[in-house]
C-alpha cells in the first residue's frame, strides 16, 4: 500500500509540475533517486506517464522530463462526466445545437500537446462531423486549440511556439509568427475559426471556457462540414459560440 500511495503522489506531482525531471521530484519528496526513477518507469510502462517528446532518446540517463501519459487522457473524459465543468456545459451545448443544428463539441487541453474531446451533442443532419469522446487533435491546427492558446499567458505561448508544427493540409498554420498573428485575431474577436486546417472538409468555430482568473479550462465548438460553412454567417456563429462559452464559464463559477 505504501508503494501505491507513493506512486499516486508522484503521478499527482508530475501532473502539477510537468514536464519534470527525476532530480526535481527527488528534491520534492526527499526520496532516493533510484526509488523515484523506478516509480516513473513503472508508471511509464503502464501508460500513466510518458517521456517528454523532446527527451525520448535520453530518458535512460535520467535527464528525461516526465509528463502525463495517454492512459490518464483515456479515463479523463469519463471522469469529467461527473464534474462541475461537464454539468455546467451540457445544457448550454444542447441549446447551441438546437439553435444552429450543427454538432457541438467540448474539448479540454492536454498540457501543451493537444485537445481532447470530452463531450459531444449531435445535430440531426444526415451529413455531419463526428469525433469520438476521447479523440485528440493538435492545438495549432484546430479552432478549439486556438481558442485555448489565445488565452494562455505569453510565456506558455512562447514555449508552444518554439516547437515545430505539422502540416495537415494547405490551410494548416505551420509558421510560429503566423500562428501568433492568428491568436491575436482570436483574442480580439473572442472566437477561433478552423477552415480545413486539420481535417479536410471539416470546419469549426470555437470559444474558450475560462476559470475565475481567466485561465482557459476548455473550449466549446460548433463543428460542421465545409459544404455548410458560409462566411457570411461567421459573425453570427462566432457570437453564438462565444455567448455559450461565457454561459458555461458563469455556470461553472457559481
């Protein structure tokens, strides 16, 4: 039982401080380095932790920075169904779906790597977009991701923009400078737009759900096929999704 408790404490510490090294965790807990390293490797093998993607060739020598792994993401959507965020979002999402008759998604960020779909309200169109609960998508190529990034502190955006971005099509933003410009537009108008940036034929308009300090917790998005994307309706859809996100924020803070 002692080893289980230790593993859970280390898992919680990684979630709070990620990415974090063995040395940093050793100082935090006052445990032998070998004990911490062994626990990290065990959690990694079970899928609860993973080596930071920039460190995947170095973890054997103890210089790895550890972060939360895919297994946590797999259980998080189910756990969120009983959370205050999920409860606050459900009714506003249904009302938004009824207003626009398009699929509505609620997604949360996985650190600075991706967005994870945690809830979905389907429309009744025969042709519609569909993401399974638990699906992940890149922050730099999605409306939900841009909605989150645009409201993060500048140091976090600087860290994110220091990496390289994968291109998924001609519309994907892969240049850090261009991404910063787009994030500024998102901040100014209050919502983000994805027009074929990630999946061809799939578009979305998204706005952030914030906590009491203005930190983005999630993003709510109207998702629709490119065949129904009408630029003349963009301002209207942007207003509706922004109002829905603000309502979710207010309900969550009650």
